[in-house]
């Protein structure tokens, strides 16, 4: 067994990590989307001036057996770091060796708390899968991990566990009926829902501001500049993967939005956000109504509610009459 520590200077230096990723998950439905997101996330780590990282690679006879990257970001609270890009071929010796190295590197970086798996920031892929119904294929934008990671990390006595789930509905007509009144009320109060063909810089800036405010209290929140946010949603990514963006407007002001992702005839509801000044008014349900009604018109066979934080209180969305097919977690560890 050979243990290597270092810093990646270029993305191609991590080719053995991406080869391992493909070996483990290449047959998964959402692999191309997921691996592309991880490449973007690692590029973010390599080029961001406020981040520094150290990778750990464990090899046996020139074959990569385990890998992780520890990331320090000046914008995180003092003493806090992330671990991400975490993969291991098997439980036992290689996992234990990787974990031991991770704790040693974290201590050398002055960390007191290590959160993860987070691949650079929570704006990129993060979490491990804790439960999976094998009857539901991986969807675009979903994290893909081996399920034993959850058990192995849980056994390391985290001080915090943040949990999430994804659900599915094939019969969603009652959601349209349930939210119709909220939709009509929003229109009567002078709001409108706009679906732009292209998102200009001004709208992108408003989505950025609203996203920051919405996710500020999220587990492992990571600050992001407008320029970084715009790179996350490049024209190429929007064209290939984003289904539509519904903008809830009050005149020229963005007060809410919902994004959906294309996925082989399914529609994935990825994000719903409403400005704090406009919450508790049913406007979130107005957005829910719009995307569900449009899905019905377009003949969408299934709607996926993606990566919802446990305890999220949105009326009938998606707990009632929905199938929860995947659960996820992120952990915090004391160093």
C-alpha cells in the first residue's frame, strides 16, 4: 500500500480519480451529469484564490484504491474545512487508512471541524446516499455514491448529521388542484410567472441574491460570488440539462423562482425559493402549481422532488402520496 499526499495543479492530474469514478458509477443513469459536475467542482477548487486543498491517494500496485481531498476556504468559519471527492473501492483496510490520513491532514491544516462529503462547496454535488430503492434509477443532478459510505462514516461518530431525501410522483393531478387557489391569488395580487427563453445578467443577479438568502442557513453553507454563481449556470449547462426556470415577478422584482431539470421524460424539481418578504403568502404553492400544470400539458410521466432537506415544511410537497426512493446525509466531525 502506498499513501500519497499532494496538491493538484491541473485537472488532468486527477485522471486516476476520475477513472475510479467511472469504474464505480459509469453504468449509472446520471453518471455523465454527475461526473461533469465533479469536474467543474474540482476546477473550482484548483482556481479559486480563497481555497486551498490537499489530496490523499491510496494506491496498491499502481491502482488507485481510495481518494479524498480536504479543502479549506477562507470564507468558511475559522477552523472549519470540507472533505470531498471521496471514493474507496472497499471497506476495511483502505477505508480505515484513508480515514486516518484524512484526520491527520485535517489536524495539520488547523481544522477543528470537518464537514462532508462536500465537493468544493454545497453549490456543487455533496452528500452520501444512505438509502436507495433499486427500482428508481439515478436522476440527473443526483449525487452518486456507494451506500456503505454512509454506514462507515456514521461509525466514525460524527457530531452532526444533516439528512435529505428525494421523492417521486406519477399521479400529481391533486397537486394541481391543491395549489390552484394560491396560483390565482398570486395573479390577482399583481404577480406573474415568467419563463424566459434566455436569462439575462440582471435576472441572474436577482436569482443569485435570492439563492444566497434562501440557503444561508443550510448545512455547510459556502459563500459564493456572483461570478462563481454565473459559471455554475453556463449557457451550455442550461441548454443541456435545465428544463425551465420559472420566475415569480412583482413588476421588475424577482420574488421567487423554481428550476427544473430534464431527465428522459421525467421532470426534476430542483429548487424552489421565495423571497423572505413574500413568504407565508402561498406564493411558493403558486410556483408549484405552474410547474405541475405545465408538466401535465407536456405529458410528463413522472415528477421527481430532488434533494429536499428533512423537515422541510411545504404543504403536500412531496410527502403526501409520494414515494421516497432515496435518502442522503452529510456529516460533521470534530478533529
